[in-house]
C-alpha cells in the first residue's frame, strides 16, 4: 500500500482507496475502455479481425475493410 497525492486537494491518500479520504474525489484512473481512445481501439481491432476473416474467405469486402480498421486503431493510439 502506497500513498498518492489527490489531484483535487493535494492530500495524501491510499492508492487502494477509490476516493480521497479528505475531499471524496475519485483518485483511481478511468479504465481504458471507458475512454474514447479505448473504444476506438476496440472497434478498430474488431474491424481488422472481420477484415482478415473476410479476406481469408475470399470476399470482396475483406481487403477493403482493412484500411478503416487500421485507421480507427491508429486514431485511438494518438488520442
């Protein structure tokens, strides 16, 4: 157990606590999937997986779906 500084009141609080013991603000980081970049990365990975499966099956849309999937994934990494 370590002490971290609350970004709101600058008090020292436990890193295992979900909120600051002094002011009540949340001190834990937001899960990546809850942020926009996490959602874009997930959508990008799903689109890439579907495109690879479509390409392996010989469909016309498989290779065409690779570029949007890669673009979504890369956009998520830069946000």
